[in-house]
C-alpha cells in the first residue's frame, strides 16, 4: 500500500508531540537538578531547615522525569523507524513504476517507428498507420509526464528521509572509542556541557561512562562556565566564548597539543574521539591550555551541528547520481 501524504502528516504530528514531551520532561530534569543544587549548596536558613525535604522531592522528580523522558525517546524513535520503513517501501514502489514507464515508452516509440515505416508501403494503409503512430505518441507523452512526476516524488521522499534521520540519530560513541583507550595511560577529564540541550547532555553522559569504564577519573558533568576573556561579548553562546568554532561539536583542552598514535593519555583521548564517534559531522577541536595539570583534560560538548547542511543543493542535483546519498 502506498504511503500517502495524510499518513505522513499523521506520523509527523505524533513525532512532534513525543519530541515536545521529551523537552517538557527534560525541563523537569533540569528543575530537579536545580533543587538538588539548592539543597546542597544554598545556606539560607529556610533551605537548611527543609534540606531533606527538598533533596527527596528533587530526587523523586528527577527519577520520574528521566523515566518518562526515556519513554518519550523510545516512542519517538519507534515512530521514526515506522516512517522510514514506509517511506523506503514507497520509494521502491515509485522506482519500479518509473522503470516500467520507461520500458513502455521505449516499446511505444518502437511501435511508432514500425507503423511509420509500413505506412509508406501502401497508400491505402497510410491513414491507419498514421493513427497508430499518433496513439503511440500520445501514450509516450503520458508516460513521460508520469515519469517526471515519479522523479519529483523520489526527490521529496529523499528530503523527508534526510530530515527524519537527522532528528532521530543523536551523537553517540562506538566500539572504536573504548578500544582506543584500552591498555593506554589514564588521565582525568572534566566534562562541560552546553546548557538546556538534552541531546548534548545525553552525549556527555555517554562520554563520561565510556571514560570511567576505561579507568579514567571523571568528575560530575557541569555546565559550560563563563569565559575568562572579558573581551568576548556575553551575547555569544557559551561554547563559542571558550573558543569553539561555529561549525564545531566538541572542543577538548589539554596541557599540550596531542599527537595521534602516541602511548600517552592525550594521544589515547585524541585517537578515541577521532575514530569513535557517530553522528558528529565536523569531528572535534583541540585547544592548548598550559595551566592544566599533566594528563588533565577539559571536554566541552557543544550543540549538535545539523547534518542536513545544504540539503536543497544535494537533493536538487541529478536524482540518478544521488540515489545512494549516505545519511
């Protein structure tokens, strides 16, 4: 069964609700973390008096919000998989129809040429042959128009697949990340995360868990602090104020410039990030801060850079050459 535009609208609408539910529960997670922070560090009398209550309430809200957020993530991914599967089936059906249309067009053109050749044999049969040729030309024109419509539909389907893939595939780590750290010197890594960004926070926790699993010392994740250089305007995003480029995803500070393939903590971290990430377009940037202790690093996780980029330019080119465009 063909995947209609009304089906696509319905599924996209469901995706929209599940995604915004993620944002709501993500906000509750942030609020619960703020409650934990107030209970632990605010020394006002009323806070000290109700410290246990604030901590317990914040913990319950945090656990509930995380559970509900994970449910929303699972549902959103499930809907995305359903849309992608239906779109893929529709694209295959459209491609089959296009190939059949081309074959029929070639057959019609061949019949037209045969009819024109036979028309010269006898004047009595010329009118009949001409009529057949006209009929064949009409069918060929209709088939050509159908082929053009199918090609436009194929471009539209590719556009939607790119958009869904971009929203449904957050940044993650693969097995190469852990292998790059195995049996290598260990270090300490502070993780700074872009504020109010659920995807960046989840990716930061993945990095934290992977480094801890490899024997590294990793404190709790914190938000990106204010930049030290007062010349940088405060209107700039926090990761940009620390030197991250506008097209970067991750910025890593170390005592000295790391060298790939060396048996050092810096070299191992460099190899891990260069080979072990998925969904990161521009890779990561490395900055040198001599004031850091030896084997001590700061990993700054910024906002995710969209992989669509110049999507219109890619999809508006020859559809035959972009049929296997990687996601």
